[in-house]
């Protein structure tokens, strides 16, 4: 068997002239939304190209990649994924402290290269459980109740009958939005809410009880991830599931502490923020061992969403696919739209690897810095 040694790594720093968040969530710190595209080539001609998100400072992400990430993987076999994954954690611990979205994209590329070497779609290479999932549209940008209603209606017309809002607060306003969405769409439309907020415990209980009466599917992230005592008390107070761990640091080690404290009913992971496919699978399997769901969180970029899809179709305890909208913003740098049918289901591609193509014209047009390393 060939080892498929990594011999060439190219990076493109791509400038995007759109914000990732609205003004209220951006704060005073400027938030240009760069993307680093990384293309890895082996000595046998296998190629994987993946994006790495680079919000607020593309130069910082680029420096981490070239100073700390690329030296670890260059001239290594694509099959050393686990050793490489742990080496990144060792580097992180010894005064590097990677941004949460590094080095997930690199791990995705290694998995894709191995799947391509096996001539298998990634989900089959991991071990297929299903080949499609129902989709919920997930909106971050809006402030008014009518904007949420209009967007949910837009995607409902396209067959998606599930919607998660990110209401902007305060909590009384969030409850008004929750009520208006249920009134507008009726009892059979699936609704979730993620306020990305800093509720007090009392506020979260009030909002949660209101959501229970309205038949919402889950309440997500009413507190910061490290406020485990509040999450534990909220889970005890409510019957509806509480979803958490979206930004919990420490991958499966961090999620294990949440599960141990009974501080969530549903855990979350994704290939960008949980150190790639390797880290996300560890969390999915950990949750399964405790009889819990791991609902995969958006990665905010098209190709990594495809990696999320492959993972979701390779595990049993994920029931939904999060479709971050507006879709035209978060598809980049993938060339084609996500494979969602007119019934609101997303189908995993049956091509080797991720099964998607990057839009190289758009990447080149937005590129402000290109680098290449070869051995």
C-alpha cells in the first residue's frame, strides 16, 4: 500500500467584502471575513483543497498555517491522521492556543485524501449509516420579527419545513419572535432557537418554558459555554432539550465535562470548530455512549459543510443538517449549491472524497496573498 506522502501545500488568502456578523455582534473590532484556501498535493498526485475560516484577521490565520500547521504535515503520510491530530493538540497546549477553527480544515483534507485513495465517498470511507438528512434553515442576520418570518417563508417555499432563529435579545423580544413564528407557521413546522445570548438563569427558564408551550424542538446556547452550573440547573428545570457545546474548547475532552455535569441534553460539534473530522467523530461517539444526540453545527463555508454532511451520514445520533442562510453568503468557496432537494432533504454525494468542487475563479479574484511550500 502506498503511503501517499504530502509534498506540496499551497495557500490563498481570500478577501471577502462582506461581514460574517451584523453590527451588533461584530462590536468595535473590525471583522473582515477572509477565507484561507489550503490545497494539499501528495507524491502520488492526490489533491484536496479546503477552506479555513479567517475572521477578523486573515493574516493571523495565514501565519498560524505557515508557522505552526504546515511544518507538522509536510512530508508526512496522509494516514498519520491520529498522530498529527494529537501533535496539534500538544502544540496548542504549549503556548500556541490556536483559534478554535484551526486546524480543523487540515484534518478534513487528510480524511478526504484517504477517501480518494480508497476511491470512496468520505461517508462510506468512515462507515456509512445513511445517505441523506432533513434540513433546517438557520438564520443569524435579522433583527425584526418580520425579517425572520419572511426568511422562514422563503425557505419553506423551497421545501424546508424547519427553521432556527437567532433572536437578537433582550429575552422579552426573543419571546415575541418565538410566538410570532409559531403563530405564522402553525404546529407542524419545526422550530428551534439559538439566542447566542447571555441570559440569566431566570430569563432562560422563562424563555424555555414559553418555548415548551409553543412546541419548539430545542433551546440552544442561552449562556456562554463555560457557565456549566447554569446549564445544569436549566436542564433540570425544563423538559425541552437544551443544546450546547457549540464553542466549548477542548474538543471531546471539553464536551465530556459538560456531559458529566449533566449540563446539556444535546451536544454540538462541527469539523471547523472541533478540530476536524477526527475531533467531531470523537464527540459523536462520546455522545452516543451516553445516549445523547450530537447535532452537527454549521462551519459557515460550503466545502466544510459538505464534510459536516459526510460525518452526519456516518453516525447514528445526528438527526438534522444545519443549513446556514442566506445560502449565497455561506456557500463560498464551493462552486455548486449544497445538494438539497425540493422536499428539504440534503443528499450526500456518491463521488470520491467530499464530492464537491471549489470555485477557483472566485478564489483567484479575491486572493490577496498566495504562498506555496514544496519538499
